[in-house]
C-alpha cells in the first residue's frame, strides 16, 4: 500500500446512462436461466438465491428479514398492527399449489404476517383472482400460468428440490424464490412489506460478459455520476475474489464497515445504521471486500440478503458489482431489478456474454460495449449476437489502466466521454431515480 501511495503522490494527472428496456421472455419450456443461490431470505426487487431462497419480490420497498434461526412471526415488524399496511383495494395473497403440505406451510406464514390468503389448485382456478391479488405465490408443482397475467411474485418450494427451483423460477418469470422452511421468516416479512406504500431504492447489477470487461470501472463511474446528480448511492462489491473494490477507489484506509465486519451479522439490519457505518468515496457509500492478501471469512447468504434489504430501504440507487463467479451470481444477481452486462467489442467476448446470459435471472438486462467508435465489430452487431439491447458505450479512455492501479478512477470519471456513458446507463432507469 505504501508503494502505491507513493506512486499516487508523484503521478501527474492522466488524460483526463434512450431508454430501451429488455425483458427476457421465458416460457414454460425454458429451463435455462439462473443457477441456485444459497438458501435464505432475500431483498426486495431483485431476484434471489437458492440459499436465500426467500428472496423474491422485485418491487421497491419490499425488504425481508433473512436471518437463520428466526421464526416467521419474528420477522414481523413489532410496532405495526397486523392490518396496518393493508391496501384499500385488496390485501389478499393468492397461493397457487396442489401440494397440501406446501399449502399448510404458506397458510401459517401468511397468518403470521397478518394477511389473508386464497388458495387455488392450478392456474385455471387461479385465473379469476390473479390480477386482483396483492401478492401471487406459486408452488413448485405449477408448470404453467394463466395467459396474459403478471409474473408471480414468489415461487415457493421445499428444501431438497435443488436447482430445479431456480430453473422453474426463470421459466415462469417469478421475481423471487422461497425455499421452505428456511425462508419462512423472510417470506413473512416480504408479505408484510409488500403492502407498505413506501417505495424502496433500485438495485442495478453490473457484470462483465467476459473476464477483464471493465465491469468494476463502469460501476464506479455510474455510481459517481448518480451521486453527482443528487441520488443517495451505495456501491457494493459482490465479488469476494475480485481483490477489493476499495483498491480501485483508493479508499482502503477509509474508516467504515467491510464485508468481513458483517460476517457475524444476523437478522434485519437498520438502514440508517448501515449507512452511517459505511465508508464514502466520490460522493457515494461503498461496501467492499478488504483489499488485502489475508484469507477472508465468508459471509452467509442470509447476511447478504439482510444487507441488500437495508440498502434498498436506505438508498435510492444500489449498484452491485456482481462479478462472474457462480456464487456471486447466485448470491447477488437475483436481487437486482436491472442488470447491465459490460463487454468489449470482440467476437470472443460476444460468445462469452451470450453464455453468461443463460446464468442470469429473468430481469431486464441490457448491454454496454467497451471500445472505440468504428471498431471492426460495432456495438449493434455485438448486441444483436448476444441477444440484448445496446444501452451505451464505455469509452476507451487513455490511461484507465494506470488510473486503476493508482486509485485515480474517480478522476477519470469527470471526463466528458465518461459522463456521457454514465448518463446513457442512468437513462435506462428512467423515472425510478429522483
């Protein structure tokens, strides 16, 4: 670290987001997308992980408690009466399943959350009540949905069903997956919070279509631009093998929590306390894996879910630098409302990106290309081959590699070309940011 600080001190300045949403349609015969995650409860708008399986809703303001060892009733907010959040039009939860055991488990959870439940044995029986239900839960025995109905909020299954739950969730377009009984606490809180009128923040995941695509750099520049626009922003390091986001921000000595400090955390996390405890760089908060050579203690999926829940409630934009490993994808990608894939303008990168796309949850995903205008493979051609809409161009700024090593990426983020890129990505979010 001392050597890099010395280099930074002597280095002189280097050279100096059209809204096209892409929903990936999934039909009942598809069994491709998202791989399992670690089982527990998850955050609101994004998708979930096998272990976190509680993770389901994708709409803002739906946070959940994902702690192991808590009961469904424990997950309920203590100060609120059971009916305090009931919407005027309907408070009914619709459960579609023919499994008696699964029905009994969910009925107990809904009762603990202070809600009402209607049960339908199949899609045909459920169709008349689908659109008026506050929340739609679908059991893992269901293989088709009523035509032209919204996607179910949560796919509910039982422990031991394995990866098939995630494949089915992707095929049905479910927003979350809850594996019972582990996810009982999360599901109870999810059902309670889904009736809250308060909106939560947006979670945008960023991943590289291939190794070295520049996803971390893009994440930092987007976070910086959004913060300058006045949004409350949190940038999360989702890759424990990435070396530490704090190094790219030159903020390894900034006081505040890192992932290793949260390894023993459990239960619901207060958003204000989380915000106060996180370090800040470039006008935004960040949560990084330590940038050191020491072996890091892992963080349970339930803890990650609790952190993301609190982040959604405490920030207007949460950017997650997901990484490309199987575990980070399972742990973070299913909690995202949007995903941005970064790929260089190369044929090999296009092939790799198309493969990675099959591992992502069925949320709106867009592509940004890193390269120079007029490259042999242009952005539209690569986007067409990958099967994603093109959202922008990450500029090839001279000196970016050196700036990364010297911790000066935030300086590069003030360049006009970088600002144009960040604006094109933020445009993807439309009116969901202030």
